[in-house]
């Protein structure tokens, strides 16, 4: 029996070698099949293999899986086959991950010495890491996917012998430094970085990409997904509009995570520690949440919606409850008890629901109105499940640390934007009856809520692209509703038009107040003022509403709104307003705006 097992192993190894030499599979390739009357024992979803260094997901049809099964059979027969067994998995990694799969613009691989020379001195890096790991004070929300004590142990090892540090780990360090510099640039620079944080952010961002390219993200090395994910956090928080690039980058992250088996629960992988397993769950949740967020914000289809995953949601635990010596995973604490992972869990649930909004708008075929109501209910249920400490009071009144306030405002803003985005196409549909009145009410209420949040915004937050787009979208929805009321008087008059005009007037004033902190705020102020000027006279809101708007008509700004022709446009000098006009024009195209079938 031992000889037959050895012979079978040799045959499989030969097949692996032949497949490695083949340039591509052809239709004339030999197909090997097995017949079994019992399908219950067949595993069709592959498996995750960890060899102590790499983590690789192997498909069910991969000969390496067969080889692994043979190794297990050999162990059962207690044969001493260490030499043959070791080469089975380890030699296979080079075949599975050959070649680089990451291109960041024109980034080229870089020599180790050049990378190391870009690192600040250790005392300076020590201080930056201390700021990054201070979760309560750090203003940018960073997913808790790094075990601090483990990372710092490796960090100290790096300084003892930098020449031995892996490129991917260096990329992780540079991504941390980059996020820290971005936080300095957006939320206040310390004296020692005054005027330097933005340029250092771009330098560290470039170094992160170079490390990922040199380390090769397809090699399944430790910290590959963590580095990619933290790099995406920096991209998400940039001031410029990079939604399309972020969505493409997220697709790379999802595939890298699947390549390393994060989509399978760690309980399927024997030998993994409790600490590693729980952090893999955190990492996977952060990846799918980023996919949901990038798809929702950009209006693109999700990547993960069609992916099978059985990875469980991470538990709501404090970091001190997990260590390398933990043998039993503690029970999850209630979400009412804040931990470093609470926000990740709550945000993950919200964006999972908002991802359905992206799916709805990306679907090639029209969906039923029942689907809209189901998605609305799902989003509402998640919102109502927010723990009390993560809810924002009326008019944005909150108390707590800067990071907590920003995180809670982000959750509330995304909820209202999701409702607004889901229902906005129904503003103009069948206004002479009440079939879609629920959607109109939900959309307008969400838009008003978004503009109400503007009252509590600090001026520096206007630098964040997502915030500007969110507020501008809310204003456009209200302007559309006012114009529809003027075109179709007597339909959809709740809430009163004076309330909508007052909200727009207040928003316009706050954009003017923000010009000292953000130069482009003045352009958006002019944009809103010019739109408001169109409602001075002759609106469906009546004389009282027109008297509420006291903005002077600005020279050179003449808004044009032609609902009949299905278009919405402004003069050329407003073309750079921070708003996704292509998506807006598509929305108002005649076929999408009034003629879409909804069942």
C-alpha cells in the first residue's frame, strides 16, 4: 500500500510539473474525472493552505489539493515521507503566484536601499506609530486589522536588521506613515511637519505602491491584504474625487484576499491560532466593506456580491482579550459596549445594505418596486440597530473624541445618502397619484437630513471629497423637487416648499463660511446661490417662499433646467463644481428619468 501511495504521489507531481510548463490550457487537454455514487463528501469550494509563512487558497480542481490529500493519506499510514511531503506544498507556491499583478500608474520596482533610505529615523517613526495606534485621538477611521503588540514586535526586529525585512512589511509600515501624514494634513499639522505633511503623504503613498510591486502581491506573503487595505483607507480619505480609481483598487484587494483564502472562515484551516483566525475575520470584513463602500459611492457593481464566503463576522472584543497565547475565543461583547472593532462591525452591516442600493442601480434589467421597498427596509433596520453611542442627535449634536464624532457623522451621512440614492429616481414618476409617494417622502427627508448635518460640520471637513459630494447631491434633490412642483403644481407638496428653500439657503450660507478653510467652497456657494436665484419669482412656493431667499443674482451664472427635455445644465464656468454631473445627466436622461418601468 505504501508503494502504491508513493507511486500516486509521483504521478500527481508529474502532472503539476507538466502544468507549470504549459503556457496555457487548451480545449484539447486531457480531462481527468472521477465517479462517485456519494456526493456528500465532495468538496467543491477549495481550501486554504497555510505553511507558516504564506496563506494561499487552492481551488477544488487544483492538483495541489490532490497532493495535499495524498500527504494526509501518507500520514494516516504513518510513513516517513518528510522529504517528499515538504516539497509538495512549498514548491507549489511559486507556480500559483508567479508574476506581479499590481500596477500603480507608472510605479516601478525599487531597490531595498532606496526604500530604506526613505524611512525617517527610528525616534521619529516611533512617535508617528504612537499617534497612529492612539485610536481615541487619531482622526481618520482605520480598520482594526493589525494586532498592535505583534506588529511592534516585528517593528523592533526590523530596526535590529533592516536588510532582512520583507518588502510587503515595509509597504505596511509606509502605508501607516502615509495615513498619519494624511491625518496631519487634513486635521492639523504638528509644528515639526508644518507645510510638509502633504508632500510626505504622497511620498509614503508612492513607497507603499513600490513595496507592493517589488514584493508581488500575488505571492501571498503576510500583510499583503493589510497593506492594500490601509492604502485604500488613505485613498478613501483624500480630498480629490477618486471614486473610479478607488473602485478599481478595491477589486484588486478583493482578489488578493480571495487568493489568500480570507473568504473562507479560518475554522476550515487547521492549525491556525485563535489570534490569527479572529484577525483574518476582521480583515475580510474590512475588505468586503470597502467593496460595498466603493461600489455604493461610485455607482458601480459590487465585486463580492457573487462570491461565496463563509467567513464569520468578527466578535466585538477588546484588543487586550486577544493574544498569541489565547486558546479559546472569548464571547462577543454587546455592541453597546464600545471596542476597537465595534465601528467596523456596524459600518460593515450598513455598507452591506447600501451595497444592495448599488446592485439595484447597476442591474441591467428594471427591478420591481417591491425590491426598492425591501432594500429600504434593510437599510432602515441596520440604522435602527446602531448602538446608542454611535447615533448622532438632532442637527448633528454629538459629544466625544474627534475620531468618534467623525465616524458617527460618517455613518449617519451614509445612511441618509443611501436612502436618497435609492429613492431619487421616483421623484418625477407618476406625481399625479400616490404610488411612489413613499419614495418621494423618503428621498426628500433624507436630503433635508443631510443638509441639516452641515450645521455641525467643522470647516476643514469640506476638504473631504465624499462630504462635498454628499451635500451637493442633497441640494440637487431639493432643487429638482422644487422645479417639479413648479412644473406640476399641486402635486407632492409635503413638506412645504418654504422648508426646502430655507434648507438650501442655510446650506448656501455655510458654504460661504467655509471658504476660509477650503478655497473651492466659494464656487459651490456661487453655484447654490445661482440656483436659488431662479426661485425668486414665480415658484410654486408662493410669495412668502420667494421672500425667504435674499441672495443676489450673481453675474455670469444663469442656471438652466429643462425637465421636458430631460437635461440639467449650468454655464461653462460651473463645469468644475465638485459634483458627478455625468451620473446626474444620466439620471435625468429621458429614458432613465421618467420612462423606466417599475413593477
